[in-house]
């Protein structure tokens, strides 16, 4: 370290190692971390300079990551081969090396001195290792006063190398994690942009198709009515997908707001079952409900959003339940919450897929082999609608047996605010 007046005593070295270990463990930015290690290596070994080389798998060489300014500049592109170099020998043999007279040792890689306009007189180097992997080399260069590196120098640099290797690997892992998170955010933005653009651009032509198809159904000969029904049914299915995409887009853009009103959850459950009776009958599925006879289960919430959430749960249950199966809805009050269950005897969810079932665009079935339609938005929308009310939604399922979805909603805004405070704390 510049400004040093003399070598440190052994006790001072130990104190400095303890001090630097705390610094290294708290520094996760790679560049300043490496510079700190180099400065401490110089101080502990009473050297004029020090450097760190990390292995580059792409080139198969050791690349200088940092060195002391006294060694010169140009570190960014400087590297040494694993063969015919001291650092390469240390790296490949995973052993320390001491060179007391560099001028007489042919293993010293002279091109480095030439590139840096620096003269290496003596050198102490050790491998940087993480468990069984060697990631680089640390070197102390030119013992001050033209002295020789000692066993104490070797031991103290060995201790520093062990601490440095862990700190370097942690910083590199954090950097890779940050890069991965940035890429995930970029991809998520692209996905959100696609949803917003697609839902907007599809809405107008789809409205024209539905409008003209409905008109034509009234004027075409009866012989073609069945074909027109197919067009209308397919258009309605596409309309539902577009509406799902629009709902997701609005929530992400912050345009979706909770507009609370007092309504009966009992009535909403009955209305939902009535709405899906025809679809259930077409698939020969028994659809029923269980609600309190005398309790309307009044709740203060956004009825339209809860209707969307419940409808998506029922639609999902009908989609994944085969003929002769059963789908049931149940509502009840528990404390300051209303619980609504949707139970089916469908195909169920594999244990490894349960945690991802509410992810956008996620499908349990492969897109190449699945028998059931949809884009994988229904459950994610249901989750979004429930969570906007500070409620919870979850699923219990067994593959081949069926699934139970439950959404739990605060009965009023006061209860929802109380839940929000608990979550924040």
C-alpha cells in the first residue's frame, strides 16, 4: 500500500487479515473488491505491487483483472498463457510459487513486463480456489528493499487468497444473478408489450367479424346456419382470449382499479353456476353449488372483478374435467373473510406443477400434445383479481383425482386494509 513505512509485525498482519475479512465479505462490486485485495496483498507482504489474474475459459488463458498502478496500465486486454508462465504453473498445479530472483528464472513471462514497462525482480503467487475449482491466481511482486519472500509472507498471502477467492466468487455470482434478472425483466416487458398490442389490435377486427357473422346468421339459408354457428362460436372463444389479455394489460399498466360495492357472494355463486350450466351440460358434467340458505354472505368488493375471477376458476374446472365428472362451488364466511371453493373431479395437477399453475401463459400440458384449449391466462387473471382485494388464492390438487381452488376475500375495505398492514409488516 502506498505510504507504507515498513513491514507489518505478525500481530499486525493478523489484525489486518481480520479487518479485511469483514470488508471482503461485505463488498459485492467486483472492481473495487479486486482493488482492495491487491492493496492488502501489497501491505501484508511488504511488496511494491500485486495483481489478480482470473481464468478465462473462452481463451484458455489467465487474464489480468487488476494490478497496482505502479505496474503500469493496459490491464484490460493483458493475459498470460497457462504454459511458460509462473501464473500458469500456479494455476495448473494449484500450488504456490516463490521466485526470489526473477531475472534468472525463465518461467517469468517477460511479455507482461514489456507491455507494462515494469520490471519484476521477485514474485510470490498462490492459486485462488473455490472448493475443488481454481478460478485464478494472486501475485505479490517485488519484495521491498530487495528482500526475499518468507514463509510468513506465504502463509499470510495464503490466508488472504482463501478469503479473496470466496469474495470474488460471491461477487461474480451476484453479477450473473443481476444480469439474469435484467434479462428476465426485459423479457417480461416484451411479453407485456405483446399482450397490450395484441389485445388492442385484435379487438377491432374481431368485433367486425362477430358483428357481420351475427347479421349473416339471420339472413342466410338454414342449410348454412350450422357453419355460421361454428364461426360465431370460434369468434366468441377468441373474444374471451382477447378480453383476458386486455385484463392482464390493464392491471400491469395500473389502469385497473378496485371499485367496491356491497353485493351478495351467495347470489354471485348462483349466477355463475347458472351462466355455466349450458357449457357443463354440453360436456355432460354435473355442475352444482352449496351456499347458506339464509345468509347472503354480503361482501364489499369489486363485483365485476370477483365475477371474472370466479368465472375463470369455473371455466378452468370445466375445461379439465371429462364427461360424467363433477364441478361444485361452495361459499362460506370465516371471520372477516368470505371463502369460495371450486372443486372438480378433473385430471388434477402434477405435484411438480402446482407452484406454477397461476403463472401467466403456463400450461400443464405441452403445447404440442395438450388436448385442452386456452392460453394459460385464466388462473393468472383470477389470482390478480383476488390479490387486488388483498385476498388470497390457492390450489390443492392430486393428479388423476381432481383439484380444489379456494379464493379468500376480506369482507370489506377495512378488513382488506388490515390484511395489507399485516403483509407489509
